[in-house]
C-alpha cells in the first residue's frame, strides 16, 4: 500500500492506493486522493505505455479550495461525477459526466451545471463535449435553458450554443482554429429575438 501526504499552499493533500506492478503492468487499486473535502476514488490499471484503464469517481464538494490552489479566489460550489478510461492499441478513450447544484464564479451564479465529455482518441485530440445549465445569473442579467456543444478535432473546434435571454431564444454557432500565431475564432451564425 502506498500512502502519501503533503501540503500545498497550506492545504492538506492525501493520497493512498494499493500498488501492484507485474511484467510492466501497474495496478492502482483502492485509489483515493483527497484535497480538503474534495475526493477522487476508484481503481486504475496502467499498460506498458502508462495509458490508464478504469473508473474514477469524483466528489468535488469544496471547489473554492481547488480554485485557491489554482490561483483563483472568487469561486464556490460543488460538482460530482465519474471519469472512465479505456486504452487499446496505444489509443486512449475517455468519457466523463459531471453535475452539480450550483457554482459561483466571480459573482456569476450557475444553477444546475452539467458536463458530458467523450473522446474516442484523447491523444489525437478528438473529443466532444456538452455543457448545460438551468440558468446563469449575473446581476440583473439571466440566461435560461443553456446548452453548448463543443467538438474538437486536432486543432479545430466547432461550437454551438442555445439558451433563452429575457424569455426569448438566443443561439450562436461557429468555430475556432488553433495555429502557431494564436486562435482564430469564426462566428457563423447568431440569432436573437
């Protein structure tokens, strides 16, 4: 069993797992990592290329602590979800689903946020994501029924967004190309009533 503890910026970080290694393969059973009230647990196996197989459960009950470690202070809320990894023939696939009751970021309140992420080939930068929320409120401004779809293929990102603003439909779509000189963002459609 491997047990480790340390402090990062005064915050306790604890890690434990049942570690096994055999013929170049590694197993991490009873894996548990905790930063304050935030806990990730599960089991993983690593192949000879150190690509993972397995499932992790994440209960991020105190995102303010995680935000402070990342240098951000104006964030609060919680999320929970699951991440699955599967590797075959040097290809890594992954999917994740997260949801929460609310997150507050710099005074913006996000109610019932959701995230669904899928990738058939993580290393080739192939992925799709759907981000949703019941509402996003900032001061007197409010968006409802938010749904955003994002698709990554290599250096290109396609995106679409739908919601309601002031009880009227709002939507937009476009793409972004990531190059050596930066990111070129294109807006292909915008509709507001």
